[in-house]
C-alpha cells in the first residue's frame, strides 16, 4: 500500500495592532495613494513588542492541530519556515514552538527560504511522510518581519507585516487526498536582490555593522518585481502542464502576497479569473513565509475552502527562492 501526504488542516494568527498607510504617512515620505497603487496594501499587522515569532506560531499551530483532531502527542516532526527567528542562530524557532505546544522528543528544525519558506516546508513534510518516516508533520510559516525592517526606508517599510500560519500534513493511503506536486527552486546568483546582511559570518554583530544598518532588510524592489513575474509565470505554467491541469479548473489560486501587481500579472498570464484568486495583501501586506498559510486560513474561515477542492500555491522570495504546489485540501469543512 502506498503512502501519500495529505494537507489535513490550516490555522493562523494575526496580531492585533494595525498599521495603516495613513500611519506610514506620518513616519516616511509616502502616501496612501502611492502605496495602494503600487502594491495594493492598505494596512498591515504588527506584533506587540513582547510578542515573538514563536508566540504567533504556537497560536497558529494549536488551531491547526485542533482542526486536524490531533494533540501534541500525535505530532512527530515540527518544521518552521522563518527569516525572523526568535534567535539568530540558535535555538531554532521550531524547538521553541515545540516547547510552547508541549511537543516533546521529536525532530524540530527551521527552514530559511524567505517568502518561499512555507512551500519549501510543505515539500519537506511531504518527503518525510511519503517515505514513511513521519506520520503527522506540523509545518509553520511565521514572521515578525517588523523586527528587521528599517522604519526610515520608504522603499521597504511600507511592504511588510507580521503574522503566522500553520498546517498539519498527515499520512494517508487515500490517493485522492494526496499532495499532487510541488516545485521548489533557488538561484543564488541573485543573493543581493533581497538581503539582511547582518548578523552573520560575513557581517558579524558589531557596532560598526549596526551603525551601518546592516541588520535591516535591503531590497532591489524593481528588479525583484520583474524577476518574480517572469519566474512565477513560467514555474506555474510548468507545474500545471506537467500535471495536465487547466488553470480554469483550479478553484483556489493562492499566491504569495507580496504585491497586488505581481499577483495580477501572473494571474493574467495564466488566465486566472478574479474569483479564483485569494487576496489578503490589502489587509496584511507581505508577511513573508506566513503569507500563504494566512491566506489559506482566511479562505477556510470564510467557508470558501471545502474538502477535496484544489489549491494552487505560488511564491517567490529572497535567495532567490521560488516554489509552486498543486494539492487538494484534505481537512474538514469549516
Ligand atoms: N512612497 C512614495 N514613493 C516611493 C516609495 C514610497 N513608499 N518607495 C519608492 N518610491 C519612489 C522611488 O523613490 C522612485 O522614485 P524616483 O522615480 O523619483 O526615483 C519611484 O517611487 C519608483 O520606485 P520603484 O522602486 O521603481 O517602484 P516600483 O513600482 O518598482 O514599486 C515596490 C516598488 C513596491 C517595492 C515594488 O518594486 C515591489 O513590490 N517589488 C517586489 C517586492 C517583492 O516581491 N519582494 C519579494 C518577496 S519579499 C521576501 O522574500 C522577504
């Protein structure tokens, strides 16, 4: 009997504090009109000062575990995708989350793939489950992106927000529930396109590097934008063709929420209708690895995601990394 990996449940946590475009107008030389027109973002959420990435992740995870009908004792692997971990560089955020959820004595580790992290984690969970090594994998995308943003840089600070999403990937023998395909790729030639230079072995934590602001995210926005549209369009076309799926037959296109114009350009190139495309960019901004699971959760809680319905995920981020996935939702209806 073959083993397959099923996307069993979804959960998310959204911090309370809202930062609007009007608030940003008071902080940097920008306008609600510019941000709305160029990105589609109206507001984003910010974690509280004493709220960490693992705090948000643990809340999202508990919801995902409850919806899967599982307890902490059933989870046998925890994978957290984040570029804003609780600690640079140890312990991993996944181990801190495990402790908060009372998940003991199981493998736990982080994945660093920026905005592509959740789909990367999905591919890892799938491999562990299909090989028979694990039965119930908790995957998480969580970011306190506000902790690495330079709030004086209008080119980046308007884009990002905080939040967390989580899912349980479980073993099944029912092929109709199986994740159909995942593409995950990277090209390190574009390292400097999106980077937080410090702290790390290249630029260790010291006063000179801090004074130079190397701890903040730096982005070549316009180049990243063009590469994202080109790469995602090609990647998604390939995964659909390879699996003989027509874009028109996908009920839920759930792209990474980085910029409405990227989503629209890729969606148009694929022939996606508006009613197929899930959008949260206006209210959460870009939450990096948390963006896709937060969007899936929004759809689920609105009653729009039913058992067996197909999801098409696509994402693009620092590295550069990119990924796409086609899978049915194998959880209970909301
Ligand atoms: N308010 C007002 N004006 C601004 C702002 C702002 N917040 N930011 C930039 N500008 C100005 C620039 O200074 C520039 O002015 P100039 O023409 O006088 O020089 C002008 O607006 C145009 O700047 P561009 O950078 O060319 O604007 P663009 O249309 O490319 O939009 C943006 C910028 C929104 C950042 C866009 O490039 C983008 O979304 N890029 C992709 C981001 C992304 O997808 N990242 C990947 C995922 S993130 C991750 O992995 C962590």
